[in-house]
C-alpha cells in the first residue's frame, strides 16, 4: 500500500507559502509506516521545532488502475475521509533550500493521520473540509477550489504510479496551515461532520 500526496492544490495555500501556482500537480509519497494508528496521540518528533498541520480530503482507491482516463476516475474511489498531512516545516524548508527531496519532512512515522472512512460508492461532487485546533477553526476549504480536480489528479498520478487497491490519495491542503504544540486537540471535519480527533503530545 502506498500514500500519494498532492502539494499546492489550493491557490490560497500555494501563495501563503510563497510558492508559484503549479501548472501540473505536485506529487510526493509517504511510506505506509507514516500512518498513525487509530486512537494514538501524535507525538512531536524530537528533531523538529515546527510541525504543521495540513487538513486534507483523502480518498481510498478501490481497484487497480494505470493510465486512468479522467471520466472514469471516480469509479476508482471506494471511500473518503479527512486526514492530516503533518509536515516538519523547518526540515522541509532546509531540504528545499538545498534542492533535496522532502521525504524526511513529510513521510516520518505518524505523519499521515486518517479520520473515520465514509464508504463508497462516492458520487462525484465537492466536499467541504475543515480543521479546528482547540475548538477554533484554523483551516477550511472546499474541493470546489482545487486547482486540479480529482479527475485530473487520478489521471495524472496513474500515468506514473499504478494505483492499487487500498492506496490513499491526500489531495492537498487549503490555507491556514500552522504549528501544533503539546496539549493541542485537533478535530477534522468533512461536510461539517466530525471524522477525526487527535491529541498532540
Ligand atoms: Zn499536504
């Protein structure tokens, strides 16, 4: 099982980090060991002083596919939820400045947090996602604002990576990313429904 992630898929988040709006999807991977087991807290790693939350709409792939045409993309989705793509922003900035891969800043243990799954079939549409930190909304967005809609994302990534049953696609984060601290409580919502609760240690 693999985790494919999209960077900079909301214009407002691309610009908040000072990045150009991309002309094709920015794609990176996390290893399966990045998945935080359900009900465990997220433990801030000792080697970072700036772990950021990124709330994202996450879809699960239900069947094998390669070179998927956009019009068939939704039929490859078998469930959806919200997830958090935890990012060590300090390490990522250092690696980016050196022109090096981001993996350590994005794929470390516990960096992929998943909410409760909403099983498919999922009707094509747009979905609102949000994140509260200690009861205050810090990120909110809708997949209607994607630079690259789901059809294009699946078509694009499947040109490079064969999609397999159980693979996950993190679809990018809206503006409002920010640091987490020990003791914070995070709550992720999809369509206003709470699917993810997480304590930071
Ligand atoms: Zn992300």
